[in-house]
C-alpha cells in the first residue's frame, strides 16, 4: 500500500472519530449505584442569609450539607489568651494581638503555642497556662463545656426535605479537642507572616486552630485526665476523652438544630498536616482503633446510635502510591480499606467509604482522569509501581458505597487554561463530577465551599460561586448540570456510547418521580451531533445547556420513536430531564390477588406476570394504557389457588408504558410495566 494513502486513511478515520455523530443508548433497566445527593460545606454567618439559602436549596437543589465538627469550647478553655497566646506587636490590629511589643513572634519566637501531648498541654506559656476540659461519663454534663454555632443551612435543609427529595446532614472532624493529640514527629514546612515559623514541630495552637499531631490511641490512663471531679472513677485515656468529647459535641449540635446527622467522618484528610485544624492517623491500625471506639461510644446513646460512620476520607491523589502507601510508612486509601475489612468490628463500624477529589498536594483538584477513580473502585491485580503489592481490592469488592466529600481548586472561568485543553474551570467541574459518578461510582459529590471570594471579589478557587456571581458563576453552573435534576435516590443507569469519544454521557432514573435525567458533555472545540436512544413512549424533555458566556439556557426536545437528536456547542454541557406521563389508573389493594410482579420490568422480548391467588376462580388479565383503557386481553381462564406465572408475548405490544390488571370477580391487582425497544 502507498504509505501516503495509508496515512491519509488513518487521518480520515481519526477525524471521523472526533467529528462523527455520537450514538448514546440509555437502558433504564440496568441500574447502577444509587445517588444519595449533592452538596457542599460552608459555615460562617453567610449560611444564615436568605440569598445563600435560596441559592443553595431553591436554585441549586442541594440535598447534602457538610459541617465542620472541630469542637468549639466555652471560656476559659476557648479563651485565646490562655490556649493560643501569640503576638504581633501593638501596631497590628488583630483579635490575636496581646500587645506584647517586645515579643512580636510570641514567647518562643514561632508565632504558635507548641506542646507534645496531654501532659505538657497546660505548660506555662507567655505567663499563662491553658486549661483542659476533662470529660466525665455523663454526656449531658459534657455538652455544657461546648458552644454550638447557629447554622440556618442545617435547619432550612431539614425543613425542605420533602421538596428536595431528601436531606442528609454529614460532618467531618478536622481536629478533636487539642489535648488528646501527641507529636507526629513532623514539622511545619512553610514560612509566611503571620503564619507559624518554618520547622515548628506539630502539634501546636495557631490562632483558633488545633494544628497537626496525631491522636493518642494507646489507651493509657493519664492523671491529667482524671475524671473523679466530674463523676468518674479516676484517670482516663486520650482515646476515652476523644470519644466522650466527640459524642457530646455531635449530640449538642443535633439538639440545637433538631436535625439528626446522617453520617460523620472521624477525620478530615487523615494524613494532611497544615496550619489549620487537622490531625493524622498515619497507620490504619491507629484509625481502626479510633473508629471502633467512636462506634462503641455512639452506640450507648439512642440519639447517636443511628449515625453512620464514613471514612477514611483521604485524598484521591495522582498515582498508585497515593492509593496505597507513602514512605514513613503512611498508609493511604486502599490500605485503609484492606485493614478495615480484615477487622470484623471495624468493618461493621464503617458503614460506607468516602474520599476527597484532590491531587497529592491536597489543594489541586483531581478526578478528571478516570484512572485514579478506577483504582478506588476496582483496585488492581498487577502491581502498578515498584513497592506496591499486586491484587489490591477497591471499594466495590466490599459491597459498600462511596461518597466524594470534598474537592476544589478550579479557576472561576468556564474555560481554563486559555491555551491547551480548558479543563480547569467550570467545564472542568462538570468533567470531574462526571468521572466521579461514572468511573468512580460515587453515590454523592460534595464540594469544599459553596460560596467564597478572593481578594479581588471574584469567585475563588475554593468556592463554586459568591453573592455577586450567584447562579451565573461558571463553576456553579458546571455543578448545577448534575445537582439540580439528579434527585436523591435516583439510580445511575447504563449508558452505551459509540462514535465520538469527545462526548461524555451519563443517565439517571428516579423511580419515585418517574424522571429520567441525562447529562452530556462536549469536551471538543467543535460542535457535535448526538443521537440518544431511549426505549420510552414519545415524550418531551426539558433541555438545559451551557457553554462559555451562555449559561443554563432552556429549551425542549421531543423523544420520538425512541430517539432524540441534538447538536452540542463546543466545550458545552447539556442536561435533559423528562418525566414519564402520570396515569389515570388507580391500584386497589387486594387480599385475594397478592405478591404480584412483572419480571423483568422493563422488558424487551419476554416477561412473566407473577401472582398468588388465595382461592380458585375465573381470572381475567388485561393490558391497560396510561388512561386506563384496555388495549389487549391476554387471559380469560380459571386458575387454582396458589402461585402462578403467566408469560407475556414478545410481539404483543409496541414500546411504551402500560399497566397489567389481574382480576377475579370483584378483586383486582395492578402493576406498572415498561415495554422497551429491541
């Protein structure tokens, strides 16, 4: 073959792959993971403002809200002059300024208060001694040691539960009470004013932050935690103080809001030490000890025992080391899962898994590449890198769901960067959600901060929007294409796409509302044509489309003969939402005709009607349309009492939605069915 002709053929084939029509077949009969919902974290006074609540719940439709469970204590334990005295000098106006002009960097010249563990937490520092609030066995008394912030987002979300389809309150601990932590052996690596001085050892108190260190899980009773004065029997351990304080703080929040927690994570990013509140569990054995202790403590109280524990809430990372282990050793995602599931008590304690969509630095957004997600779901059989074992299981092997509970880091614009593939802006948010739900099989997707601004007043890398941008922030819109119409308790359903691989697609079916939602992303710089096949009767879909500077444009398209045809703009996202027609058929309850089902349902070629008769008699079986009209009679014969299976004929019906009515004398039972295209 002529080499030039051969190259020409290859180029033509590649061009067709990029520019040819994409064919998408949606099969609602093949259900995948459940979708629990979408949401974000916020905190601060903004959550008590009407504009924020309207944006979060009414426009975006968020159904999950994430709280920071770092405990807030009452004075004098919380008094900055006791637990965090550091100094800027009298010329600096700050709530942290204690007017020590001679020591602008604090008594130890590091702008923080260091300690190595419980025994020296209250050491003299700057002429003061920070007190410890010892938790006794009485949770009601322990609650009195904490202050609980008002948060209208929690209360409003719970009020809107019916409107939203569900509401789930989740919480993550950034740091426990500071005095239960010990040295991690690590040192702070940065140097910026007025932050901590470089090489300061963790843990330390900086401002109001309980920074670094690791939980002491040894279980060793300590005199400093003697609880006799608060109704106990003597010295207790850091672990006991950790679980008592956590239980009291969580219960106090529930009592204040009158809203139960759906789930908590005992540690946000459990191996990420920074200047703000944090703690570490470098070994899975340490984490497992803490998880089991929290579960046992929560199980003591009726108001806490139904709270699910999720974890380990580590970073997605960017390589297999970030999925298994760093040197040190520091365990990572899949090693935690392996060891949790090897311990029956820990396995029972951890109800489901969660992970953050960040790269290894804990700042940059990750998850656009499906490889990391595939490892999280499926693990690997062959070692992916030197020092990493083979035959490692992903979370799907353990029959538990997973949530993506934090990510951020994208640019405020729809397309960014301006050269190369623009996958780190609003379009990138949509891509990351798509990959998390499809390759990652996540059941929830939660952003870091819902609204946040940078110093210039623009939407920051940490937020989806802010007050001035509102519903037209590009990152907000990218998320809205999933958040708004994939309602809680939907199932992702199978989508088979052929043709142009620049089109990303997923679909979701909500059985209670009978709503089908599809989200399509055009990751190409050119317009693309798409044909969707869906074996439903003719119906209308609402269409919501976004591309650069044209956000959330509404239109409609009709499904005709099982087909929808669309043209997508370059670098765009389109959401289609359709609701199946409601029926005029009422389903009476019958004590004579029971256990009635159709299997499979929906169906292509063959199906069977299953039911049980309490006594024998003449049975009529009819197919009804959505208006209750009989379109086909399939049975008019006597049947004996007991179980029966009546086959449906392959060519009996055209594709669509119907009802099967089984009647004997004055008793009847009805089941809904969907006949699909072949």
